[in-house]
């Protein structure tokens, strides 16, 4: 049963490069089962629908750049600041920003002072950004390495269900 003491706590997860929020859905459900609100916004720089790849389920990475260019890191930061602003200023939450892999570079830019807990406490407000949590790890069976697990000697490849590999045609 969710704890009511967690009702003012939220976690914003920043996914890494080359994937979407999909791998974090189980973690988000686990947080929810403990009364902690969690979100993983899709960062524009890794959102296939923004990268002009055609069919996102069968992307063509040989296509021209999107009109107006590719999304930038500042767009990623804007998405995160918007999420933090909503949770903190509109909903009165204390928020932990959890950054996976390259989500860390966004996490270092997004915690603007007006959203930080200490700055808000000075102004008499109880909500704000608690801190940053950087995570980056592979879950690999005991006795294996990243290479032996993902590319066994028999030539098969082990691919988690949320990952897809695409070949880039080289002229």
C-alpha cells in the first residue's frame, strides 16, 4: 500500500541516448506502488518522431535532417525544466532528478536556482529540487561481461525487448 508520506515526493528520470522512456516504465510502476510519483519525459534529441527517420518502427537513418535541424540539448533542458516547474511550483512537490547515462548532461543544466530546494526554502517554500542522482549500469548475469552477454561466442546476440538495432548503409 502506498505511503501517504511520499505524496509530495516525485522523481523525474532522464533517459540516456539511443532509447526512449520505455525501459523505465517498470521502475515508474515500482515507484507508484510505493506512493512516489515518477516521470520519464521523452527527450527531443532522442525522439525518433522528431528526427525525420520516417516510420519510427522501421527508421531510415539515411534521410535528410528534419526541416529546421535536429533537436538540441537546449530543447532537452527546456522539457526537463517544464516538468520540474510543473511538479514543484504547480503541485508543491519535492523532486529528485535521476539521470541515466547521457541524461546526466541534461541533469546538470536543468536545476536552475529558482527550482532548487534550498533557494525555495529561503523564500519560505517547502517544495523544490532535492538533488541529482546519476545512474549508469548494465544488468549482467554473474560471471558475464557486457561483451560476453550481448555477443556470446555462438554468435547470437542478446537484445533487451526495448532495444532495436538498425544498420546504417554506407555508400
